[in-house]
C-alpha cells in the first residue's frame, strides 16, 4: 500500500525559508489593500491577509516566470484580491514597475472560462517559486474556471 502525499507535505521550506509576500509591498500599501478587501468583499482581516499574501506570491511568480508560457491563473478567491490590487492603480503600477523591469503586468482574461486544472498547476508553480502556498485558498478553486488564454503568459 502506498501512502498519498498531500500538497502541504510535498513542499518544504526552501533553504533560507519561504519567501515573504510582505517583503514585496510597502507596509502602508499592504494595510491599504487589507482595508480595501475588507470593505469591498466583507471579508474579515484574517481572510483578507491570507488572500492578499497569496496574491503577491502569485503576481511575483507571474512576473518572474514571464516568457515561459505557463498559462498560470488563480482561482476566484485570490482573483478577487488581484482585481482589488489592480484597481488601486497607482500602487499596482508602482509594484509592477519595481518587480517587472519597469513594465506593467496587464490582466487580460479570456471571455470564455475553462476548467483545465490551471489553478492547481499554478499553486504548484507558486510553491516551486519559493512561496508558501495557502492550500485551502487555492484548493477552493481547483475545479473552477480560469480565463487564461492557451499558450500565453497571462495572469
């Protein structure tokens, strides 16, 4: 009999520890995003913190993996936090400029949804990029749609 390995067991902290999403965002911007998520989605601060942390891990991974055509995409919970950050245009543009070689990471979703396992694959890419994945947030969207165009670098 073979024991199954869960995603949590598969990914151990890399040497030096997990990358901290907070280290990529000014503390004032982080707090602003949490407040916006609580206001716009009626989340408690714990949920907002978790989702925004995963948002930063996802966006940094998308930027660092750009050009590999991985078709990465997040599920609905994290996507809400992504959208909130994008709508805070000054802070999102500054974040992109700093971590995406002065460029702006555009969000260009497809019209049609697809159910192809991209969300689960993306969670593994994020973990492989040194970020601790909050599996319960990602797993909630594993069987849901993701609107990334096939063969692209979209997010």
